[in-house]
C-alpha cells in the first residue's frame, strides 16, 4: 500500500498571496490534500525556484550533473535553451540534452533553439533548417522558441526570422527575445513581431520601456552578466512582468548558489516577499506553462523548505514529492553522461598568429568585467620585427579565434582588460558557435593553450612557458562528464591561476567565452574576422572609427 508523505510548516501561497500554518499530504508525487494547522512552525514551505533562462552547457556540466548541484539551492526547474550544443551538433545535440535530462528527478524545460547558426558571420557546427525547427517545436517536451538573437533580421522583417516566429505561434508556444540596448521604434517592431521576453536588459530605463510595450523582463544575475542591482526596482512597480535568471552559471558559482541568491538579494532590498517569490516561481510557470507546482492542491509536489525570510537558508528541496536535497547535500545520484562531439582541426603554430601593420592605429576589443558587451577603442599598436605584437605593459594582448570544425587560418585581433602579465588562456566554450578562443601575452603560449584544447577535443586550457593545464570538456567541447563538484574545484583553480598571472577579471574564462559573441555590442571576433556588432559587419583592424 502506498504511504502518503506529510510535510508541515508555514505554507507560502504565492497564488493567493498569503502565509498559513499547514501540512501537505503528498501522494504519488502530487499534493493530495492541504490541512490548515492551528499551531506555529519555525520553518516555511515555498514554491520551488525556477531559472527562467539558462544555458545548461555554461555550467560545463551535463544536465544530470547540473541538477545534482542546483537542487541544493532550492532550484526545481529551469527554462533551458540548448543553443550551445545545438550550434555544435544540431538536432543531435538537442536530443542529447533531452535524453540526459530524463535520467534525474529534475524539471528541465527545454526550448527550440532559434538561431543555429547564430549568424552568417561565423562558422558553426550545424544548421537547423525550417523543417527541422518545425519538428522540434511540434514536440510536447519543447515549450518555447528560444531567444531570437538575430534582432536585426526581425526588425528588418526578413522572412527567415519571421517564419520561425510564425512556427512558434502555430504551436501556441511563446518566443524568447534577445534585445540588448534595443529602444524606440526598433524595439516596438521587435516586440510586435511576437517576442515576449528579454534577458539582455541592462538599464532600468531600458527595462521600463520594454515593459511598457508588453515585454516581460527576465532579471539576470549570472557568472558574467550581472544586472540585478540595476533592474531590481522593476519588482516594486511591475512584479507580474519580472522573472529571474542566471543565463550562464559557471560551475564554481553554481556550487555557491543559484536563483536563491537573487531571492535573497531582493528580500534584503526590502521588496515584497510575494512579488519576489512570484518572479522566482509563479511568473515563469504561467508564462511558459510549466508543469511545476505552486503549493496548490493537486499540484506536483515541487517545493522548498527554508528556515525564514531573513536568512533564507535552503533546508530541503522536493521535486514531485521526492526529497532531492537536504542540509546542503544533494540526494540525486550521479548518472553516466557519454561523450559526443564535433571537433576536426589540426594543431596550430605561432606563425598562424602573425599580423602585419595596416595603419597608425588599430581597433581593440575592450572587455568589461561582469558584462557581455565590450567597448571599441582605438590605440597605437606595438610593432616588432615588422609585425604587430602583444603589448603587455599597456595590456593590449593578442586574441585569436580558431575554427574548430575544419582547419583554417585563425582570426587574430587585439584585446584589452584581460590584464594578463604572463601566459595565455583558451576555451572551446566560445559563444555562439564554440570555436576556440584564446588570449595571451605571447604567440607561443597562445599556441600551446589552443593545441591543448585540440588534443582533448574541447576544454579550457592555459599555458605559461613550461606550465600547462587543461579541463577537458568531452561532451561537444562544452561539458565535462566528471563529478560536478570536482569540475568546479578544477575551474576555480584555473581561475585563480589566471589571476596570479595578472587578470583582474572576476571570471576570466567566462569573459573570454563572450569575446566571439557577435550579437552583443560593440566589437567582437569570430573565426572569420573582426566584427562590428553594432552595425553587423566585418571591419579591418585599421578601420578605426
């Protein structure tokens, strides 16, 4: 005979916006009954937390391993765009994520990646055509059309982009946006096309304008981009239009916390607890029609036990009535995550990075800590033996992007604010096509780091003279199949080493991964060349504005 589970506490009903003492009676994964209690409890039961926009791959972990770490922080579900692996492996990659996610008790809610390849200005590993996207969106387990990054195409009413939105409407599934800095008539046209959310909002004014036009703002606080402080006032005036997300959460940060950190920050700022919890649960559930419970009779038993709203310590996490985390420990067992990949490139040589002078000044990509955007600056380059070289003293380092899908001459440019005084760092996790990106103080170190990645068919690598180190990422060159906590420890050690070499960036590998993200302003580098992301065109090093 099946025995019902009973869990008591102060029940936080976000739907009715009330808190009452009660006992949940859970049977077969659902809340069968809720009994009110005439007593006081020290604990609170809240709806499970949801990340409303995340690329699981950015954790460098397979979905099953991501879940093991996330539940410790009260996360029960994610709205996940498998865009990273889709750009590497297409439908095969999406199916890998779907299959692997089903091996653990966690609610991964995947979308259909809308931009594969992300742009025509880079080499990707796959192309998801219209008919293939139609088949993906037809799946019941695919809940939305993921971020429409090619906003110029939408604004210019290009048929390829609009046809994808039409497909989503056909299946009555929402369309996620990607509109960094978009304002005015262009923003209005983008939203009118059917775009319902945006997670790239940076300023409060931008967020207010988007909400006024009917777009929901997903407030982001991730490993690279941190927009919570700027956007949190939206919670006070427009709580029903806000959700929380991390977008990209690297493994060391995932060990430390997840959406619970945004909830804590919001509570500490004095925002209404019901509004805050709605952004972390109710709003994404309603927007994406998620099969995630809200502590209502008949709901799936997805909830979190906390101590109080002052400390907001996660005590226990339940998914479908199953206890999946308790006392800071994950109760989800590890599962095997087989390696799959798409990696075809020969080793590189220092000579591949030679750059001849073209003018008095060159364009330099200026990284910005904790942001995806970059600045575009003009500076006088250092010349040695008739070639442009790294200028370590002025922090103008060589940056390269190498095509990982077939051997070709790498693109070479210069970047500022990485701060390295020694060595080089490299990664095959490079948005959005995930070619190899590297930055360093010498061509020799850059080549060593890049070749370590080639040898391992994906990973994060670093080199400084005779010192080399690598974190292999055998799953599509994006994810590890090792224990998540071990991956986090290794990642932390490599980050610390980069800091010892001079970098002042909070997350140098994460910042590096966005240097090839062409859909984010201002200046980026693809495997095909230096790219003006404001005007969507290639430029030369010497095309100084």
